[in-house]
C-alpha cells in the first residue's frame, strides 16, 4: 500500500484492483459515488480530528435564549464559547466563556424566564441546529462554535484530501466495498473463502488501528497520553521503597 493517494493515483489503483479500464464509462460514472461512500464511511466510523473546525460570525440575541445556526454548518457540535465583552467578534480580542452541555429540561427548570439574564454558561441541543442557552443572554454576545464538518471530497478539482493522503488503506478498502457492489460481487466477497481479499474484513482490521491513532491525537489514550501503550513495559513496583507515612 502506498503512503498516500492523490486523485490520479487513487483512480488508477482503484481501477487496477477492480480490474477495469480507468477510462471505462461505467467506472467513471460510478467513481464519484464510490468516493462519497468511502469518505462518508470513514468519517462516520472515525472521529477524525482533521474534520473539527472552529467557526465565528454567529451572535446571540439579547433576552432570547434560542439560537439557530445553518443546518449545513456542522455534523456534530462540540464546543461553544460566548465572547465577552458584547460586540467583540474576534474571540482572540475578547474573552472566551465556555458553555457546558446539559439537557433542555434542566435549562427549563433552572432558567425558566429572562429574569437574571447574563452571560450564558450552559446550552442544550433542541434539534440538529437549534440550541437553548442558560442563563438567557442579556446582550448580543458573539459566539465561537467548534464542531465536526464535512470536508470537500476527493475529485479532479480537489486532488488532495486528508483521508486519501493519511488513510489510504482505509480509503481504498472502503472504495472497493462499494465497487464490489457495483460489480455485483458482495456475495462472493463475503461467502467465497477462496477470494484473495475480503475488502470488508480488511477495512475492519485497519479501522481499529486508525481509531487508536485518532484517540492518541486527542490525548485520549491510556493515561490521557498521546503515546501508544507499550506491550511489554510495566512499572516494577516491587523494587521501590514503601512510601513513608
């Protein structure tokens, strides 16, 4: 497996593995769908740090607890910062006040009205793109939203992507799963033990390794470290003196 793909090397390798002419009309017509399917599978299976992005340009309305952002902005919303003082649009020129997630019911109970409006400290998801804040905002504070986005897909116009460059094995396997369906080969791929490669099995094995890398990037590995767990090194506690009382 190569270190990474661009659009040209990806399409060439995919056609080679699928045993088709890369200029074949049917292959070319199905290529965008294969790319979309592979990328979506990977992004839904892996919580890719590369797809997390902070966005600004949003603001609350004074004395209104509800806030709605365009539904195409984020797939998942992760963090919200309320920027003070009010009117400050650049978070780096103001103060970030993190909001913590809670339930809508808790907000209804704790902040049932505009009374006591101030800088919000909590939020709840009402729908895919609608939020409620508590306390209610007393001014039109700017917001910094951090969440997962869908990056542009690999294409001739966008020949380099994170997935194709850094996850080429997963990308090719997920693409071949789709191509196998296009070739009406799902059954043989899964049922025939003599098949050279089961792309779904290969994808599943490689996915585990990719997940380990992603949690390490976030310092979510064992002991909240970014390093892999050593299979052999363990603390030799028996040779250390007992702590003094």
